[in-house]
């Protein structure tokens, strides 16, 4: 069965704090993609990253970084030096063939 | 990247009526999907829109309630039939090409009164 778990429903931090959003996935497929999307209060879905199941290299993009570990079926997302504009709901998703979303983590960054 | 146009962007409908949502992609894509996002919830996959054949529905969703068409590679429609207030949600169209991330439309915000 395909499933994505985001155990953190809501996280609140103060600006400039680092924050990690957890994501654990389940899939029987050997080839799949993992994603993170951001949904700000305006509602649109913003693509952040796609990771192939064969590529376990961590990735850094500015203040964002992702840690992919197949051994623990996790694909965690860290925001360094958080900003108020990072406030949004963040979704982790898994795609062998169809994209299945986790329940999302609402991040609130306070000034 | 693909640009997805979805319309209407929002609508308020009477219970018992039906609404058809259109999704147009500006480039050929391999797969198209329809999602529902209920207030404060995550995105739930309704179905995969298959070109020229019946859509593939996820558990809990049926063709009579959510008929879907995909006459060509770049266009699909979702109809929400015999609506009730419980159908009030955002409905999103998604498309993906070869080796690309899924792109999403802006969504249709549906309110059933």
C-alpha cells in the first residue's frame, strides 16, 4: 500500500529558528519519486523538490535542505533561519505512478 | 514546465445540481489527475483521467458521482453530480509528463448551499 505520514500536524517557531518537517513513506515499488510541496495561505501548490528513489544524496537549495534515507523510509525537510514568509502548509508526497499526499504540516513562523 | 488552466475558479451551487470543472494543460502530458481538498485537509486523489477511456477511481469515489472525461492529451473535465453541502471543497487538476513533477491548477473552490 502507498502511504505518506507527516506526524507533525502543526509547528510554531520564531523567526530565524531552524525547523525540520518529518515525512515517512510506505511503498512496495522499487522505483518512485518523493516530493515536497508548499501551500501558502493563498492556496496554490508550490513545488519544492522531487527526489528519485535511486538518488539518496541530500540536497540543499538556499535555506532549504532535504534528507532522504531509504533505510528509514524518510524524506525530511529542513528550513534554516526560518522567515515569516515560510508560514504555510507543507505536504510530502510519494509517486510510483500516482501522487499520494501526506496529511500536511502547518508551519507558523512568528516574528 | 506545464501551465494548467482550471475553470471556474470558484462557484456557489445549489444542492442537487451538477458542476463541470474544466482543466486545460498548455503542453502534452502523460497523466492527468483530479484531487479534492476539503477545508483544512490534505489533497485526496479522486481519480486518474485516462485519455479516451474510463477514468480510474480511487476507493470511495465512483463514476456516477464524479464522471470524468479526457478526450485528448491536454484536456479533462470533472463533474460533481447531485451536489450536497458535503461536496464543498477545492477541486484540483494535476498533470505530469515524462520525468517531471506534477503540476497543479489553481483549483476550483466549490461551495454548495
